[in-house]
């Protein structure tokens, strides 16, 4: 199967890609912003010195992200104790930030001593600009084609799945893919069975065997603060008020910029064990739809258990529970003492400041506040549900 249209660039394709990037005025403007006072010729020499995608990541992406997180966070931590760092996996994670979820995973894989980073599944809806498409393919991304007619979509999904199996089985690369298309605006993370169906289209054997050959690892990503929370709340009201609402051409660009540059507080990544052994325990006669729903639920529970809970999550949950706005919290044992009054006051101030950024002709303030509270409460709610049901 020909993967040339969707795969990352091969090493022999990198010099031409570098030249296209360096000739693009928008990309040059980005470089001028990121590297003030550095001559474009010097950057060109450094780029052309990178003979592989991994060398490019080490030379440009890794130092940029390390510097970014020093400025825009209170720390980036990881827990990869449940995986073998000499193996390659398909990391399936909840999705908080368009760019950083996968980018920070690469940083952490470097730091954890993995032999390679991850090839990144990215939707073509984010690649409207030719230079962006070139850049992500230099940076080990493969393209998820969307908005195709049904017959073409089926063929594209089969090719995408085959490429993932090829990347894991023959290229010995890690893969990152979000558990669903797009971010869960309310942070109520759920794995889409359709993603698993796509993943089982490639490879060989039964659907169970095909999933096992991808070596799936559920990955929990926890941001203390989501810089895009106010943008997500705004979109929720826009969709509520207009059934035909569609995002504008710049909305994703604004979200990407806000997510990258905005303050995130503490950030934590935690991997669950690879699910290969669990998959081997499933009855091979399980109907396909039941199988994919079962695997999706298993991944969800693993991601929920891996969340890092911050005081803001507990504050938001208590506010909603005490006001009767979160019936799902009933019956759960919510520990006390996870935050101080100062933590609560600080979160309320943060919430007010973020809501003040929302630009709408008629902002529904109670609705917007409720949605933002849910964004911070839902991860903790799901964590409590997953951990207490185990007891």
C-alpha cells in the first residue's frame, strides 16, 4: 500500500522540505519570532545538518519545548513505570491541547530514555497551510484524512490503519493518537470505538490480534490549567445557540497559539500498562461491535485512573456538587482536605479572569461558568468513579 501522501517525510525528502519551508514568508516570520537576531542562513545550515526526522526534533523541537515549559508551566512530569522503554507502543491518550499533547510526549520519551519519539496522527483539517503540512511531516507526523465521501473515507481509514501497523511492526516507531477525533471540550474523556475499528482495519488476523499487534498503551494527560478553557466555553455557547455553527478558518489557529503559549500550571503524563495481555483474555468469539466497545471502556478506565488530580479539580467538583449542578457526583466518596480556602479563592479569581476573555455578542455568563467548571471537575469525577468502582 502506498503511504506517500500521509506518512512523515523520509530522510531523503528532508532537504527539499527544508528548502520549501525556508522559502515560505510565513515560516520565516515564525523563525524571526522564535529566534530573534539569528540569521536565516544560520538556521538553514542547522536544518540541513539534520539528516533524519529525529535529528530535527532533537535540534529544534526539544529545546523549544523545554524552554516553553519553563516559561508557561510549573513543571512537566511523567510516570512511565508500567511500560518497557525498549519497546514501541501505540499511545492512545485523552486530548487536551491540539499541538502540545503529542509534542510534550516526544520530550518525555526523550527524557525517559526511549530509543525514539512517536509518530503523530494529525487531522488534515489542521494543515490548511502548505508550510504547516511540510513542518509536521518533518516532525514525524502522519496525516488523518477527514471530510471525505463515505467510500473514500473507508479507503483512507484502511490505508491509515495499515500505515500504523507498518510504523509499529516494520519501522519500529512509537505512535501517538488521540482517543477520539477532536478535543473533549468538557474534559469528559471517552474513547471513540470508531478509532479502534479503524485501528483494526490494518494488520493480519482477527480484530483482537490486529489490536494486539499495535501494542496499545492508554496514556493520561493532566494539565492543571487549560489555556484554551475560555475558547472551549465560547464554542459551547456558539454551538448551543446555533445548530449550524461551524468554526471559522482561524479558530483552530487561535486555539493552537493559545494552547502553546498560555499558562498551564503543572502538567503530568502517566502511562498505564500495555493492554496486550488484557486483550489476550477476551473471548475471541465476541461480536465486533461489543469488542470495540469493551476495549474503549477498558482504555477509558485506565486513562481515568492515571489522571493527576490538582486542587483546581477538587474545587470545581465541590462547587458543582454543592450547588446541585453535577448529579453524576452523587454516590461517590469525595475526599476532603484536598485544597485550602486560598486555593479556592485563587481558582475563583482565575475563572473570572478567563471568562472575561470570552468575546460573544450576548455571553450567557451562568452557562459559560458552568461549562468551565465542568472542564475542571470532570477529570476528577472520572478518576473517583474509576478508582472507587475498583474497591
